[in-house]
């Protein structure tokens, strides 16, 4: 099945700096890559997603890049703010069953004021 | 998302007891999912349903059961066969077809008495 690895597991950044989280996946035919943000004790919320026919997507301070050849995708947060502190999860669908999402283990991001 | 309601928020299970977690959605989504989240880990798929009266096992289905008698509802039963049920359980839904964003409920935290 699909295997998604996420790095780093924890990330501490100064407010205003950028944060980058990287995920690698094993299924070269995966087509859909969402990113979720989860605050403590709350639901994961979709913040951005990208499909395999696109290399980059931006939404204000958040961007995701996809390198299909290398089988990795990354989340970039610019001008970080304290409210960006949360756990971020990447995920990828299985090419054999695109209803199923395989999640990374998560990255705990702390933005220092 | 306000359209997915999970209840109860907290649940306690006694030894040998079956408990049922509720998940209701008013988003008119065809697909629904149950995930388990353990501390420091990503989400793991328990069961999913692409359409009413049909469901499939995910990666960790042992000790769990589901039903999908109505489009809006996808209850999860944690049976006594699940020896380590303490976790945060998340329900999600998505529109028909694969590679679609999944939207989550607020979760149920299950503990053992």
C-alpha cells in the first residue's frame, strides 16, 4: 500500500520566518495530495491540496509544491504567525483505490513570538 | 466542518463492553470514513463507505464494525475484541469519486475505565 513519510517531526520557527515540511510517498501513480492542520484536541482542517497534474499551488501565505519524479511534496508557510502553531499532516491517495488516504505522522510546528 | 457531527465528545468503555460512536453529516456526501488517531501518530483508516449499504475495511478494521443504512449516517462500533481502544476517533466525508477532499468532524475521545 501507499507509504507516506513526513519530516521533520517537530519544527520551531521565529515569527515572520518561513516553515517548510516535506513528505515523500511510495506509490508513483498517486494523484492527490492534501495537507491538513490540526490544533490541539480539534479536527484536522484541510488547508491546501494539489493534484498530480500541477507542480505548485499557492493560497496567500501557504504553498505546496509537488515533484512527481522524486515522489515528494512540500508545504511552505511564509511570514509565520503564532496562529500557525499546530500539527500539520500530509497525505496521499492510493492509485489502486483513490478513496483511501495514507497520512504522514505529522509535524508539530511552533511559532515563537 | 459544521456539517459533520460526531457524538459523544468523550466516551468511556468498560471491559468487555461494545460502544458505538455516532457520525452524521448534512453535506450530501456519498463517501464517509472512520479514522483512529493515537498520540504522535498520523490518522489510520478503520473503515470507509463509498455509498449507502456498502463499506470496506481500512488498514486497522479488526475489533471494529460499521453500518451504512442511511447516506447521512455512518456509526462505528468498537467491540470488546478491540483490546486497545483508547484513542481519538475521527469521522470524515467526501463527495463521490476518488481524489476528493475529506472533511472531518470534531472527533470522539474514547477511554477505558
